[in-house]
C-alpha cells in the first residue's frame, strides 16, 4: 500500500463510512484516502488533522484521487502537513502517488523513517 511505500511497514487499511474513504493506521501515522471525483476541500483536510491529534505532522497523511482545492493546499502547507494525490503514469496500469505539499515532497523523498524523530508541532 501507499503508506507502506512511505515507510510505515505496519500500515493497515480499513474502509470507513459511506463516502468511499479509507483510513490507514500505522505506528505514528494515520492516513486518509478519498476516492472522490472532485477536489478535497479545506474542511476535510482540517477534519483529518483534528482526528490526528497526538500524531506527529508527517504521520498525518492524506491521499486524494482528484487532488485538493488551492485553499486546502495552502492551509496544509502553512502547517507542514503531507498531502498526496494519485496520478496515473503514462503507460502504467497503477496510479502513482505524487506530493501536493512541501511536507509530502519531503516524505516521498526521505520516507517515514527519516522523519520519525521530527516531533515539532
């Protein structure tokens, strides 16, 4: 799974609710995946951040099929939160994960293990 690729080896995915959301739990991380055909807005990103109380910032992972509104991206960037979106690579059957925020880019580059000690809030 995509959380495993980011370095959380014990990530477990579970479907939640009626909104086609998937929650991914791992040690030090809580991920949310939305398979929506429209962009995820700031309210959803704020809600996920609230649910992640007590989890370090790099563990508050959000993945959206169709990306995010500019407001959601700005809000997450201001708080150093990792947002990702799925992107089909040309000629590939599977969707890759691309970062939508600076924290997401860093996480893709160095992985969760390198950020584990980073507990600044």
